[in-house]
C-alpha cells in the first residue's frame, strides 16, 4: 500500500524492470548540490560511471580552487542468518560488475528526496540521500522494514581525496590512521586535505581494515577518451544492528556533528526542499542547484558536474533562474556580487590573463541584458539607472574606446572582434590550437547585443533624466541599425550572415542570428524578422532546441560522440542547445504575439520526458543534432534550465495578454 501510494505521488519513478537493466540505469544520473558549493552525483543505482561522481564532492579553494571527491561511495551489506547480501556495485574489466547489488533493487523515487528501495527476501531496505544546505556534508538515511529479527548492516566507505579531473591510484603515501569520534571516525588520506568525519546517529563498531580496491572502471570516461581506471581506498567498515522499522542516519562531512541531532537535522533539511512532483517543480528544483552563497556573496555554477564559473553563462541564466520564479532577492545578490568582476574585465590585460576559461567579448553585454530583464520585471527604470547607471556608462565607454587588440568600434557603429586565434564568443571550442568555428570580425550576436545595450541604456537614462548621457549616445543607435542590416542582411538569402571576417561573409546557417529577433531592441524590420525566423525554423529547430549548424552544411555533425577532440568539433557544428530555444520563443512571440502560444507550449512540454533521461529531474547541456536527439555533455546545465523557466513565463504572459 505504501509503495503504491509513493508511486502515485512521484512525477519521477523508476521501477525494478528499469533499475536492473544496466544499459538503462547506468545512463540515468543524479546530481544534488548545496549553497556551500558541494555536490553529490552518481547513477540512480549508485554505481559511479564518471570520475566526477562521488557522494561528497567539495570545493577546496585553498588547495587549487577546484572541486575534490572526498567520499566516492558507500556500500552497504545486509547480514541475515550468517548470509551476506552486498548492495553496492562497481564496474571492473570486461564488463564485470561486482557486487551486483542492483539485482535487489525494487524502486527509485524522487519524493520527498531521492530514495532507493531494496528487497532481500521479505525485507525491504531503503536509502535516502540528501546534502546539507549550507555546509560540506551529506546525509544518508536508512530504514529496515519487514525484518523478523535484528539485522546486522555493514557500511564500507570508499575514499578518493583527489581533484574531480584526476583519478586516485594506490600509493604508499596514504594516511592509514583513523581517530574515533562520537559514533564514528575521522580520517584523511593526505595532508593538507581536511578531515572527513564519518558518523552515524546510532552507536556502531568500526573495524579498521585499510585496503585498496583496484581498477574500478568509469565507462563514461572511457567513452570520452580519458583515463578511466581508479583505485579507491577504504579504511575499514562500520557495523551496527537495526531493528524492524528502525531508521539510522549516516553523515559524512568536513566537521564533526552531534549524533543526537542527526535525525532531526535530516527532517529539517527535507522541509527546505522543493518537491519534484511536476515538470515545473522539477525545473524549479533544478534551478536552485546552481546557486552558491558564501557570506554576503552569491554566484551561479554554470553546470554540473565539471563546469565552474563562466560570466556569459551566469548572466544568460540569471533572469530565468530568479526572475522567472519571482526571486528578486537572489537576482540582486548575484548581480551585485559579479559587478566588480565585470568592470575589472574591461581592459586588455584582464582578457589576456585568464587561465581556465576564455573571457568573452559579450560578457558585459549579457550583464546589461540581465539588467534589462530586471528592469522589465520591476518596471522601475529610474531605480536601474540610479543603481547601475555608472556601471552601464563605464561598459559602453569601454567598447566605444575599444579594448586594445581585443575589440574595437568602427566608424559604422559596429563592434569588430580583432583576434583571429582566440574564440571570444560562446562558440569557443579549440582543437589542436585552432578554433573549430572561427568567429571574429563583425559577429552577428555581438552586434545585436551591442545595439540592444545602447538602446536600453538610453531608455533607462531617459527615465532618470540623464540628459548628458542621452546627448552623448542618442546618435549612435540609428547608425548601428543601418550598418547592421547593410553588413549582415542579404534579401535574396532571407537570413543573417553569422560573421564577416577579412571582408568575407560567412553565410553558414547558425542560431546566433536569433538574438536579432529576440532582444527587446532589434535592428531588423518585421519583414526581415519573419524571413529570418522561417529559415531558423526550417533548418535549425528541433524538439530539444536549435542546432548550431544547418544539416545541409558540409561541416555539419549530427552525433555527439568520440574522443574529446571529436566532441569539441561536433559541439558547435550541429549539436542542439536548449537555451537557444528561449530566444527562439521570444523572437516568435515578438513577431506573432498570442497566436504563437500553442506552438511554443508544445516545444516546452517536449522536455517533460527529459526528467527521467540523463540527469534525473534536470536538463542536459546539449543534444544530438540528429533524431532522436540523445542528450550529452554535462548532466545539468544552468542556462538551459533557466531559459526553459523563462520560456514558461513567456507562454503565460502572451497567452494571457
């Protein structure tokens, strides 16, 4: 009865037939994060398939600024009548899985939190996983039901203590000593890592038996062309007894916790969670996974598990993640946190000093686009100018003056991207030192954003009566608009050139032109917008977003697979990105108003099925250009989730207008 009721309550439910099918279940991944920047990620059956997977993965700024896998996994063994039932699962050479704990799985639920149910004979054993909201800690709650006698449970932790981009190998340097703490131990494999506290809410016995588990394989890394074998260290195992209907809570964290309060803390944490009982709530729940708060500062993670911080993605995602769900407070916290960095970036030295990413020319323009969404949401242009007018002016003056060797404004009012060997747009992949999609010179979305930026700046300046600013800038927009259509538009083709470099136009049909129709201020007339939208619809639109290149182009690649280089080549040569669908929807609505609602709603609802595919309850980074459009890349991507939420609000706005 309880199981049947649980299934009715769950929007996402994977039953036994799916869970025991490894080709199905190992391709369904779970990602949970918290505001401290930590995450837990694995497959629905808890078998890690990536080096990025782990039950407790924490940011360690003092080491290298990256995320580190501390606790890779926790395997449970139920002992009944001297017979052992191992519930864990690891992959070894030759598709050898051991132990095969998945064969005992009965169901996987997401409500109120991720829950796995095992059945061993007449006994059910459930496992619920949850990260603490504001600290580096994971909780796992267990419950035993149907047992006729006390049952012994063993818990074996597998430790890694390494950066998410590397792998652990057996060595003689590991620290094998442990220290007892309340209902558990503390340990660390190496200095200067923090101690990891492994504790239970119930008294237990820890049997110290340090050992290495060799050559565990991560087949997702093997597919991606990376090293894929790892040795994990286990310091021993915990053993305790559970009575029928008894629960016990396990905690792994970087600080000790009082075991007496663990069950209460677990219940309190559940109350903070957004239920994933509808498609909308899945998106809403996922949207909260990207925020990181440290003191008064707040920021956004671009995606999980391997993305970090990227300015363009942050500003592109921010309105959808916050304003679309009525969260003005978080919007302000993030935008104000990022203002100093975006202003600091307005010089050539900043553009050339980046190490882990390539700073985009359009980063400051997306910042102002985010402010524009905020202004539209609040309706208070005067306050926008009061709070951000000086910042907007600083950005505009930087582009007007030009950033030496990076970008300059020509006499025709358009921005010209100077560098030939550094990809400064969102299509920024490099293979063997060369750009996959060379995009410099006049770039279509850069100049669409530029025109929109200047017009929006004049709009808020006028509301505030900033006459000096208006006088300085009012002559520029007509010049940009006229130059934009002259340079990018060709009537016979009926769409916009992607870029013009060295005097030659690149007429590859790409989705970047959609911004010229989606932005509040567009240099195109209605006839141009309609023709451009028809081309984008016929050649780029798919159920999962817009292709990055039309299939008729000889450079088109329809499948995201192969080595890292092969994937990089294909990522912007045909792959589909859902975030572009938000701008497609906005362009469509601006042109056809209320009559567009049904078509856009159909596209939006097409993502419901994605809630049980790839990243459970979230949206993947990209999809194949070819049907059936399999997901790929990161299992959860902020910009995609954000634009679907913004798309949902556009549907409601235009349908009710």
